[in-house]
């Protein structure tokens, strides 16, 4: 399954980067750098949220309920205009919750791009990501039970975007890499109890070479 980096390097990805740059006031290099960090953060948070029945139900409802249409990717102007930043802000609130500012600040620290520009890029990118996920859900035959026609599930779709794409049983059968536990704990710290925080995982995402393997192994596991 094509991952997020495949998307960003594709013709569609180049169109997305150009369109987001035009709205956010950043150059394409800056936009690409930010998207390469925040998109995995969003998908990873979605996968964590979907590890509970309530969270999975909410994401399935968003993807299958018709609000997010993969066909919109064929008309990016529709995803890049109007009130989409307001919609993006709502998506970010659902996905990241109180961790949104932590993500913005950490990406800003690692890229040198101002937090306010990163916030704008995230708001613009969130509806695009949901449309992309909706397209993946449709093409895989994802149903309301979170199962695909190939026998996989929602976790496989999300894991595939992060470079994993393995089933939950496969993930449980394989030991976690050394050191991944502490980072995973930071991802799961959605209640703001003061431990590490999601920003630490974003820091790992933005390190050169760390995206594919680290995220595939971390976020692909429950």
C-alpha cells in the first residue's frame, strides 16, 4: 500500500504541496518539510484513537458517512478553498485534542518554520488527508465494522500509510524494537498527564531516515 511519502512524492502530492504553499504563505520546500512531519503525526494519532471501539467507530463514521469524499482529490481547488480551514481545525481537534499545540511547536523547533504557519498548514492539510483516507477506504471496500474486502481492517489502512500495513495479529506476534516503548508511551499520553508528550514522537518523525521504519513499527502496533 502506498504510504504518505509516496503520496507527497507523487504528481498529486506535488499539486497538494503547491496548493497548500499558496494558502499558507510558505515556499514548497517548507511546506513539504512540514507535511512530511505532521501527516504521519495525524495518521498515527488516528490509529491510536481507533484502537478503542469508540474511536474506531468515530473514524469509520467520518470516512464512510459521506462527509469526506475521496473524489475531491480530483478537484483540489475544492479542498483548498472556502471554509476548509475551519473544517481542518475541527478535524485536528478530534484527532490531536490538547496535543495539537505540542505538535506545532515541536515541528517548528525541528524545521525552523514558525508555529503559526505550521498551524495553518495543518488546518489546510487535514481535510485533504481525510479525503485521501476516504479514497483508501472506498478502494479497499472498508465497511462499518472496520473490515476490508481483503480481510484486513482500518488499522491496516492506517498502518500502510505509515509504512507498516501489517495486521494486528502480525503486529502482536513481532516484538517491538528496543526503545520504542518510551516513544509509544508518549503517543498514548492523550490525557496530558505530563509524560513526554506527542511532540517527542514528532521529533523522531522529523529526523532524517526515521520516518518509514520507526513509524511503521510504532504506529502499526497496538
